[in-house]
C-alpha cells in the first residue's frame, strides 16, 4: 500500500466520531439539511427492519420521523471505530451504543436504547455514512421498566 493510501487510524477515528456527533446534533435540532449531508448519495439507512436507500429518501424519512417529536436527543454511551482501506479508498466500520430520549406533545417522555452499526466511506472529500443500521434493544418508559431485546449478532466485515 502506498503512503498516500494509508489510513491513519487516529485521523479516521476523530473524523468518524465527529460525523457521529453531527448526526446526534442534527437529530436534536431537527436539522434536515445537516442530517442529509452526512450520508453518501447511495446510502442505506436501516431502522426498525426497514431499509431506506438514497440520500433523498433518507431526507424524507428523517423529516417524517423527527417531525413527530417536540424534542429527540441521542447520547453516545460508548463506541469504537475500525478504519481500513478498501479497493474504493478509505473506509471504516463503527459501532455505537446510544440512549435516545423522546418527547412528544401527546405522550410521556420515552427512552430508546440501541446499537448503531455503521459502514463509512469518504465521498467528495468527507467521511459519510454509506450504511447505518439501528437495532433497538429497549423502548419504553424512562424508568427502564419496558421490554429488553437481546443484542443482535452483526458481523462488521471489510
């Protein structure tokens, strides 16, 4: 691998963590423009077993989902980034455990605990989500008295 093709793990880790923080910020502020800018043009967003493909569709689904909340915040509880070099250039896998608090006008505050499994690439000079899968482990009252789902087996491969 030539020096210009090397993937600096610290630089990638920082860039991917920043991208993920921007995602959380876009969710909290209901910023559709920022949200959609974080995805590749042909990205897949997988949530609740449903796959949404392409940046335009992702933007529409985000607007519909986020529009149902007065406030929705995501807290990254832990995570890791695995950079690698693919035939198409720098890439990375990441996995994050999150807690999401959701406020609706007509319901009590609710909590979601879950895991994001990400595949990231560089597109137009910036790190972006090429695939982002969210698996819910818990959804229910903030006091955590609801049903817990076991962690799914997901293999992150290059």
